[in-house]
C-alpha cells in the first residue's frame, strides 16, 4: 500500500494535486487564526474600493478587505463541504450495502429506490432538500449531503455486487458466517479504495455545489460567509469591482480542483501500473542475443519445398512490461506445408497464443514482432501493410479465436459480418456477398442458414458461433486456418463437432491448419505434427503420433504423463511437474525448464540447448535438450511434494 | 429494427412489447414517487408555510383564510387526492405571493429553459463525441500517453469549473470588458451564445472523457480483433465496428448528463438573468412561494424522467441485447 | 451416518428449470463423480446443497437430517472452480482458513490447526502468513480445500476444482483429493466435465443432462459399458481415444 501511494505522488499530476490539497487544508486551519480579526475590520471610508496596494482585491460594501475574507472563508467552506460529503458517503454506504444484508426482496426495493433517486440530478435534489430544511448553512449541508447520497449508494451497490459475486463471499456464506459479518470483514475492505477515491472527488464536488447554493442565496446566510456567499455578494457589485467576484471564484475553483485532481491521480495511481510505453519498446533493438544462432537452416532456404504455406524463422515478440521490455516469444522457427495440421501445445506463459497472433500480423499495435523470415504463401509478412496484402490475407488466411461469445460484434447481424469480407476483398456487391454468406453458413452445418444469417450473435449458441467464425474464414479460399484454442470454451460434445468440421474442411480443400491448444490430447488427435512450447521457445517438434510414447524432451514427457486419460493407471498418483510455469518477465539464463527438470545439470542452467534433430534420429523430430531421450528418474513419493509460496 | 425471425406465438411475449411494458411500468412508478415527493416537500417543512409566505406581520385571520382556501386544514390524505386531481386536470394551484395560477407561470417560463437545455445538449454532444472518438483512437493501448495525460487533465479542469463560475467569468470578459455579447435576457439569438456555452462546456468535457475511455476499451475487444483479422481497412474498423459499441456505453452516461444539464439551467439562468424556470424557482424558494416551487420541481422531475426514457429507447435501438436485459 | 442424499431435487429459477427431479447418493467415505456439460445443472445442484441456490422441490439430507443452510455448524462444504476468486485477496491464507474453523480455542491452538490443515494438502505451513496473490492457481485451490476441511465437514462438494488449472499442476490437486479420501475417509461429490479426471478420483459416477441424471453407477461400469445414449456420446467425444498410451 505504501509503495502505491508513493507512486501516486511521484507523477507530476499527483504531485501538483497533493501540494494543492495540503495548501488548501493548511489555509483552512490557519487563515482564521491569522487573519480572522482583520477580515472583520469595517472601514466606512473605503467602501467598494477597487483593488489597491492596501486591499489587493478591493473592499466590500462595509469596507472590509475582500482578499482577507476570501482567505478566512476557506475554513467554513471546506468544513461544510467535508460535512456534506461525510453525510453523503455514510448514507450512501448504508443504502448501498443494504441490499446485500437484507436479502432479495427488501434489497430489491432499496435498490429500486436508489436507482430512481439517482436519475435525478444532484442540484435538483439539493433544491428539494433546501426547501424542506430551509435556507442557511445547516439546511445546505443536509441538502447537499443527502443529494449526494444516491450517487454513492449506487456506487456502493455496484461495488458490493461485484465483490459479492466472488467465490470467497459465497464460501463465507457456506461456512455459516452471517451476512453482516461478511459485509464488514470481506466486502467493505475490498471496496475501500474506490470508495475513498470517489469520496475525495465528491468532496471537491460538494465544495462546488455549496458555492452554487450560496451563490443562489440559498446557502450560508449573513453574517457568516463562505466562498459561495462572497460570490453572491460579489456578483451584485461586479460592475463596480470585478475582483470582489473573481477572488472567491478563483478560491472555489482552486480548492475544488485540488480535491478532484487529487482523487483522480490517486485513482490512476492505485490502478494497474502502465508500462514503459510502446515507443521505448519500438525504439530499442532487442539488446542481448536472443539465444543460439540459427544454424543448419540456411541450407534449407535454397531448397525450400514450394508447398510451404507458412514459413517462420526466429520469430520474437517484445512487449512493454512494468519494469522494462519483456519477450514472451524468444526465437520460434517452424513451417507449415499445404494441407498439413500443426499443433502448438503449451501452458500459460509459453507464448503459444502470441506466436499465433504474431505470425498472422495481428499484434502490430501492441507489440514489436521481429523475425529473420516470416512468409505466407511466398509473401513477406514483415513488409509494410498494403491494401494488396490485406486482400490477400483476408481471403487466404482464416482465423478462429478462443472465445466465441465475444468474437463477434454484438451490434451487427451475423450475415453482415460475414459479407463484409466479400464486399471488401472480393469485390462482391451486397446481395451477392450475403448469398455467399448463407452458403458458407450452410457449409459449416448451421441449420436454417438463410434465416440465421439475419440474426444477431447473441441468438447463436457457443458452438454455432464458433462454426460461424469458421464459416467467416471460408468466405475466401483459405490456404491456412489458424485456430487459437478454438474449443477450450466449448462443451466436449460440441468440441468434437467443431474438430470434425475442421477436419472435413482440411480434407476437402487441402487447407493447412495451425491449432494452438493447452490440451495435449486434442492436439494429438487432430494434428499431424506437434510443436511443444515452453517459456517462449519451441522445446520439441515431433509427429503427433509420437507424442504418447516417443517424446524425448522431459517437459513434453511430463506434460503427456500429467494428463489423465481413460487408461491412466488408477493405482498410482498422477504425475505432476513441480514448480510453476516461467513468468515471461523473468526468464532464467540457460534452459528455461531447468528449475523443474529432474535431469537438469550445470550445463543446462548455463547453456540454452538449440532446437535440432538428434544425430541418428529422424530429421522430422527436433528436440531442444541436452539430455533428450534419457530415462527419467522414478517419481518422488507424495510426501516430499510439500510446496512453499 | 431488429425482429427475431421466429416471431413468438404470443404477441405480448415479443421483446419490444416486453421492453415497452417494463419501461412504462418503471416510468409510472418513478412518476408516482416524484409526485408524492413534491407533495411531501411542502408538508415536511417545519412551521406554517402560509405564515412563512405572508410574513410574520400578516394578520392572523388573513393567514387563516388563505390556509382554508388552500385546503391546508383538511386531513393529509384528502389534500393528497386533491393534489393528484389537480395535476391530472392541469391545475397546479396558485402562487402564494401573486395569486396567479401556477400553470400559467410555468407555461410562460418553460420555453426559455427548454430551448436553453436542448441547445446546450446538442452543443455538448456535437463537441464531445467526435473529440472523444478521435482521442480514443489516438490513445489506444500503448499509444499517445502524453496526449492522454493532456486530454484527461484538461477535461478534469474544465469539468471542475462550475457552470455558474464560467458564466460569471464570461459575463465579465465578454459583457463588461469587451461588450461583444449580451449578458442578460433572451432577446436575441446572440443572447444564447454565452449561456449555452457555460452550460455545455462542463458536460462536454465529461462526456468526451467517457467516450474516449469507452473507445479505448472497445478497441481492445475481441470482436475488434476479429475485424482486424478480416483485414478490414482501419476506417471501417473504427467507424463501423468500434464506434457503435463505444457510443452505447457513452449513451448511458449521456443520459445522466442531460439530466444534469436540466439542473444546470437553474444556476446559469441566475447568472444571465434568463427568463426561465431556473430563476423563478430560486426566487420562489427565497420568498417561500411553495406552490410555485412544487410545480417547478415537478416539471424538472418529469423532464428528467422523459430524458431517461428517451435514452433507454435509443439504447435499445442501438444495442439489440439491451432490451432483453431485465433490470 | 454421513450419507449425502439428494431426493427428487428440483431447482427452478423463474421459468427455467435448472435441476429436474435429481436423485443421487454419496455414500459415506466415497467419492462420487458428477459429470455433465454446460447447462446440465450440476453446478446448480451443488449450490442448492449448500444453500446458495433455492430448493424448489425435493430434499437434500445428510445422515438422514436436512442439510442446514443457515448458521453453524455446516457439515457440507464446497470448493469452487476459479482459484483467483475463491480467496479474499486482502486476507492471508492462514486467516482465510481459520475463518472456517469452528469458534473457540486459543490463538495457539488455532494456529496449530491451520498448520495441520495446510500440511494435509501438502502446503508448507509458512504459507499461512502469505496473501493469495503470491500463490499459484493450484496452490490456491489447495488452500480452498484446506479451508473447506477446516469447517470439519462430513462431505465436501468439489465444483470443477481443476478445470481452470494448468495441466502440470492439476495433478497435485487430484492427488490430494485421492489421499484425503483414502486417509481421512472424506466423502466427496466431485463435479467435472472431464470424464478422464472423474474416472481417476471417483468410485461412482452420475451423468447429468438438461437437469436430469441420465445414468449412474460404479465408474468402471458406466465408462466401459454405458447404458444411456448420452453417456456414449460423451465417451465418444473424449479426445485422445484414438491415441492410446501404454507405459513402458
């Protein structure tokens, strides 16, 4: 907590705001002490005087120095504003947490009441309460406080609902802890920060509202005076002495700004820290060498077979991290031939999704992509983007993403979203494009295609949406489909349908497939070849059929062993891999898997093994390991697997 | 208009009908609360409202007669029903000070306030949305950090300055020092310039900021990635895909801002001596002319409710999912 | 007698019926698997058992008596799917676990009990002073298990507790589940969509679809000789059936 607050003050905005707030509070405390009597000095000889050396802002209708009065008025103004905000926050907190404590029926009543009250603007409510409580400081405090309550109630409600949906609140309820105790112990501490920030901004707004009410004559009444009252008096004489209105106006403004800016910079500061910025990432070339020099592949460059659809050499992806550039993909090389299905397997942090996005040039804005070679159907994808290239990619490269629920634009019909591809890239007119969309939807086995084409995405089920995604990719004539975890979010029966569909498409048109997944068994079943990724590198490139028994990298073998299937030996404990996947921001030197590997030795920790075919082994099977194929030691007994944080 | 293809067998189950019914129900409940609150307002005031309006020196029998004439001696529920009946027939009572019918006062002053609020809203939106969209594209993830800082700071500062202060400053600069524009009354078209500006600039800053944030968020959405994967030209992605989704979210806040604009007229009217409801209500509160206050509060409240209704309908039109969302 | 029984349980939300007349038994000391796809109602059934979802019809009993859904003690505990949502981010692991313990006992006793529970799930007792953000997903799930155990339950419901975990850490959680059943005689209703995982931990399995149980019985029987078409469909859809694996 300390560190974050310190970071807030360090930004120029935060520093300015903090200084302003401190100054305002100091003024409120000290001014009446220093200048209180001076501000009340009546001088009938200098009524309504212009600004002068003696009275910097002139004098009012009783000859009193306006500047001094403005300074002294700070205490009342700040005090009233704070009082009002306290009322607003407390009332808002009570009303906003009530639904959580009261249960469904009464809670909904309170929530409905709050929602109705929120619709009315604060000033209106303040006027309403001002009528009820009467003009004057007390009435105004109550008015502004209660007028601000619905806003805070609504905020609290939303925050409480967000926390109440978390599983730890549900867990507390199943433990038998009462709702009120859950509110106090779990909910309120977790909504504290946004509430405090909003309260700070609210204090600023309360100050301004007070000024407004007093300006209308409804707030503080003579002989007390706050900034609003001084404004009210000053406006009356604005033609005679403008400073009489501008001075209190400026004071209100500065104080309100102080609170608002402070609240805003705290809000920003307590959020996720922004990285060093893309400009810094783009400017610096990747410093240290990315690893072992690529050898042996240059000979292949000359006699590269012509049916290579995708050719990737030494792909690297660099993103901005909280403390410097991070490289989640550190040198990936592979190719995909016509009609071939290549699977990329890895866990979180392996870089598999970024690899897919990088090779399809969908990362341009967010990260820097470097590669020795990146070619699709012979076209250099590293060259700058052109309309010709866009058309080529739009019609020959299809993408399928993980979450079908969010992959489509919710405000446009499915048919229109499919037809867009044809109208932009294939020169079709609207009717022709729509007809093709219907045809494509039918080809991915969506029933009732000509009716479905006019529906919105939310009317499709998850599996259907994924098939529609595939259909969208088929609007052109794709040579390659890149599917990033296409079935992870789907039920297993639906998953089977989607995978069958992909297989049928491949068979019909010799379409290549790159399938990214964390599920080794899916990849093993669907793909011809598998690339296993760990910590941004490919650690093994092997035929899918060899996954079960022929893997040679310890990670691949551990991964395969760790997945239970229908033939797993029930008598033994499941294999696990000790430790955690590598954090891309913190990649160790040498082999990244060494910390978790039972075969690791000093050479592994110092030198990163290259991805290469083993001498005497099949050229189609590459491993990046100094101990490839060596027998693994017996698994440790369960008792030894006590983990620390 | 989005029609589901399989039209439900029972017409009253159609999404638009259900939406309409729900919205109407909410409107009626809110209306009833508003009406009851404005009625209760008078009766919550400590002391005798008639005495307060006529002053402490008024003779007792005059106060009694006025009380009786206003029906203030009847039991509360009877007064309530009289009040409701009066609303339905358009009788809003009479001003305690001038004896004139309140409905007349309201009818006379409403157009000035309405024209001011509507113009300010249009100006606000016309300024805020393009600015927010363009800045959103410029400050999408990883880009334009300095632009973002400048934009956010400027909009916070502008939004913090209360509209009446802006009004006062403008009165001083343009009215007194430069004398270019009128600063009181609504006689000419030019008289609209300063009040509309004072009213619109703050909400415009807030709205632009929200549109920018929404735009940046939408540009990160999965469906924008899909549009990029389809290799659509940038303009199609920003305007055809991102913008509609950013606007729907901004619309909800825009509705709140419109309500706030309606309230802002109260302050601005007082600065510019604008002959609208805002200056009237303040005067009436100070002179304790409660029937007038009550009626104007009602008018403002109804205005807010109607604005919210319009916003909800616009949202339902723009986002096909919103009308099936139950509250 | 700690048998958990669902007798013709129905759960209705407005017009939709999430659970429709489900009857199921978790015998004492046994792990019973509950498989189904999304919309099958398996999670709703679990939530109804612990009082998080309304019971529209039927009974849920533990040892013959209705399962208490208010106050303490609560002999039926649940562990949820999302490791990032199941622990209060502002409380240390020790505090979260201790919260579930029955009230009473000195500070030292409670601290010792927390250490014992963490050891049961193979976590270093030093974890007790750490906030959840420092732990991995698999470790967090084990803390959630320890917390559920702290309430001295007779039966634990595990709702997709490994579905959100990386494959390499999933095994640790499943091994702990098996060990708890073996050593403590802990009964469990293990909910999952993954047939292979259920096969590994559960002795009996029930298959749910659209709110109904379509088949139940001993795991080996159901998975090798399914009686219902849907079970067959589920089995056929399990990936990797064509790539058999034999250990060297």
